[in-house]
């Protein structure tokens, strides 16, 4: 069953290019990743939306996701509220509309 993860970031001013560059080759590096998009929300805020073959594959890729995060962690601002530099959620698809 298809799964998604969504991660919210706040990128430091002037660090947008290194942040985006760190994500350019994710499909080759993260096995089981079907599709991913990074959405610019404005004011340095971004959201990554990734589609995975299954929840199990997504879970198995977490060490690679953390390694990728560590490669660009210095480009991020703390989101506040005890979140740290990311706000991540994931789960399986329960209704596909289109």
C-alpha cells in the first residue's frame, strides 16, 4: 500500500540553493521512493512531499532520510515549539482520489 511522508522546513536566508541541492538526487539514493516534490511556501518555508511504495519501505529508508537531513542541517532554522529543524509526518494512503 502506498505511503507518504511530509516534512516542513524553514531555510535560513541565503541558504535556499544548498537546501535544494541536497535533495536533487533523492530518487537515486532512497530505494522505494516513487515521487517527491518540494513546495516553496514563502518566507523561507518549504515542504517536502514524498510518495513511497509502502509504509515498510518508507520506514526502512529513515536512516537514509536522516543522513540526508544531516547533510543540510546547517541550512535550517529551528521551527520552534520544541520541533527542532523539521516537522515530519508519515502514513499509508487510506483514500486515493485521483
